[in-house]
């Protein structure tokens, strides 16, 4: 819905309604995607800081040493381990090069 996108552009991305109106669909998609990634990263950072503080307050009372990740697991800890690296094959790279020649 265009009004939802406009509201997101104004409240989250700091765009004016006229700036939003001048964007192409591709430009808007790129801006919105990066804004969502930024907000997700900020949330992760906040939770990582909370984990560090909690771990620092608990570690003196532990009988055996464990890591902060073991003591206070977060949902994205396993995602980091499972996600394969995003490496392009030579064929994919050539296809992109051909597309932009």
C-alpha cells in the first residue's frame, strides 16, 4: 500500500513526502531494504550489549567457565553459524559483467 510505504519513508527513513514521490521503485526498494537492515542491526547491537552486561554480572558466580553465547543465547547466534558465505561462482560473475556491458 502506497500510504504504508510513505509512512515508513517519512518516519523511519527521514524522507519528505516530495522526496519519496520522486523515487523510482528500485530506489525506494533499496532505501527501505537498507533501513530495515540498519534497524535490525541496531536491535542486535542492543541485545548484544545486554548480553555482555548480564554475562559480566553472572560470570563471577559461575563454578565452571562458559561463554556469553552459551550462557545467554540469542536467536541469531545459530543463524550466523548456519549461514553459508555468499560467494559468487565465476559463471555468475561473468553473467553480471555481461549484463552491464
